[in-house]
C-alpha cells in the first residue's frame, strides 16, 4: 500500500512539474528589407577558354549570364598539365576593394590525381594564390584582396598518374566579402 501511495504521489508531482514547465512561444516581429544588386565581382572566360585541347577536344569554359557561376572542362593527360588563362575574376566596382577566398565543396578524391590546383594570379602584382582541389576546406588561410577594377587570371594545374575513361569532378565556391576581418562559414545552411 505504501508503494502505491508513493507511486501516486510521484505521478502527481510529475504532472505538476509538466504544468509548471509548460512551453510558451512568443513571436517578436522583425522587418527586413532585401535590395538586390548587380554582382560587383564576376567570372570571365580567359584568353584560352574554348580553344583547342588535347586530341582535338576543347577547353570548355562557360560563365553564367550574370557572371556568378563558372563551368570548366579540360582534357589532361598523364604527368603534369598546366592550363593557362582559362578564366578570370574581375572586380567591376571602380570604387571599392573586395576580398576573396575559395571553398572546395567537393574535393578530388580520385587516386588517379596526384595534384590539382586552381591558381589565382594577380596580373598587377604577379602574386599567385594556390587553391588545393584535393583539400575540402576554405582556402587560402588569408583573404586575397581584389582591388577596385582588378582582374585576376585563373589557371589550372593537374598531375595525373592514370587516364581511365571516367570523368573526375570537383566543386568549388568563390567567396566574396566586403571585409577581411572575419572568417567565412565553412558550411552553409542546408548542406
């Protein structure tokens, strides 16, 4: 009987606690204005885009109409392959500098690739920034300054040890910022 009373007492206490800890949700309004703008930094096709590649293939470079996406297809062979000036990145804002990094979202894991680098060249200062396409992270560790009206040349370096017929893919994001004081998120919502 004593056990029964203790059980009833515990159930009563649990019920009271659940009533005391009832969930309450309060919503405060937030007004947000979104004013879309043309992109200040865009991709361009390089001087060697859509030119002849090995075996009469084409170095295919496609930029979106807005210049905010870039698709590249190359046809390297064994050993070291350097694709020069296949694309560009330009700051169309004549008044402001921007800062860029790259996020390798889908790194190359294929064992046929010994090395794969996207090489970002500042044509004014001759500085090179190497993006390792086999490493899935935000690169480089520092912000690259894209001064007002600057244009960077994009090259690609690939070292292959085998030429099996299947395609090798890699995903990269160009990250653009108005400041170099903070690090960008390494993942985005929904990823």
